[in-house]
C-alpha cells in the first residue's frame, strides 16, 4: 500500500498522532515486519531521550541466568518521550537477547534480516508507580530495541560494557560498571534514523500486552569477540545460555506497524 498521510489536527498534531498509535491493536511480540509494506508516518514529533551514558552515576550489570541485565544506580532516571509515546517513560533496565549464531539472535526480524543479538531498553510510564504496576496497563511500557550485527572488527564503544560481561560469566554474579558503558548507544545515525513502532507484548512470561515497541531500523555493529563474551554467559545449569530469543509471533487480524522516518 502507498504511504498514508495523517489527518492533521491543528491544535495538537503530535498528541493526535500518538493517540492514534496508542489505540492500535496489540499483538504478541516479537514479530517479523515487512518494513517496506508498513504505512509510513513522518509527522510524529522526534523521540526525546537524555544521553543515558552521560549520567555521572554507575550502573550494575547482572547475569540473571537468562540474560545480561543492566540497571542504572541513580536517583534521577533517564526519561524517554516523544515519537509514538504519550507522556514520558522512565528508564528501568537494559538487557540482551542472543543465540549461538549470527542471524537468529534478534527477536524482531525486519524485512527478513536476522541479526546476532537485540538489546532492549525497558522504560515504564511515569504515570504508574513502578514497572510492576505499569505492566498491568496497555500503555505501561515503552521498549526501545537496538539490533546488533556481527562484524569482524570490534566496536570500541562496546569495550567498557564487554569488560563488565567478563566479570559476570556465572549466574547471579554482578559487577558495578560506569554509565559510560552505555556509550555504544551514542549513534546518531541509528537514533535519528528510521524506526518501526507497534503495540505488542513482553517477549518473556507472562507475555503481557503492555508494550509500545520502538525498533531502530539500522543495526549497530558488534565485534565477533565481543559477541563471544555475551555468548559465554552461563545459565542456572552452568552451561552457556545458547538462546534467549522468543520466536516471532503471528500478527493478529487488523494489527498495524508504523514505519517512522
Ligand atoms: O525479557 C524482558 C524481561 O526480562 C523483563 O525485563 C520484561 C519487562 O518487565 O521485559 C521483557 S522484554 O519484553 O523486554 N524482552
Ligand atoms: Zn527483551
């Protein structure tokens, strides 16, 4: 179908667009997305987020036995707003999904391209008291996804983060890392580029349909050796976590994904 232009509401165009997205039918996540066939919206206001890595506090990186899980140890949490979101969303945690090969480690699949890993930045709606409370609501969470593509050369901006991974090979192990270890996200070419957005669910139990997903189209490169450090993380059975990816789910009838560029 041809790109669709939006009905313009002169008083508050951006809120009107985001409101339309908030009313879209939710699906189970992740999904495979034919990006080129999605309706294209270019009138949404830009996504706004603080440079999370400029936070002068530290973070904690934990091997949960299922993933590498990063939380920022800071009273002032970064916030995300704009784009398809109504109101602002508070950063809660970042985690990763991966597999043993370079093409089935991502959860979302864009135009048939699989990648080595996917990183999720989980935020909850500031109108709720906590992430646990927010999960009970359709507008509870906003999760930003970065696709990670295996590359021959290491990506220096991941160095600080992967040094942390070396310390948490065993489940329940954690290490204090600087917020600067998030600097790999500092990619204007990715974050000012296009993304897809849709209403979906958690990709882990209880699979609640409470997430506005925002997936950047352009992947970030990560070196093979750096990926190896993610893949060496051990689960509860003390063997490396081979795969923590939910398979793509069927789109329900009437489900929409919006391509924002
Ligand atoms: O897998 C995570 C899960 O660990 C938890 O963080 C949850 C949020 O409460 O989100 C899912 S996911 O949908 O971001 N993969
Ligand atoms: Zn996730």
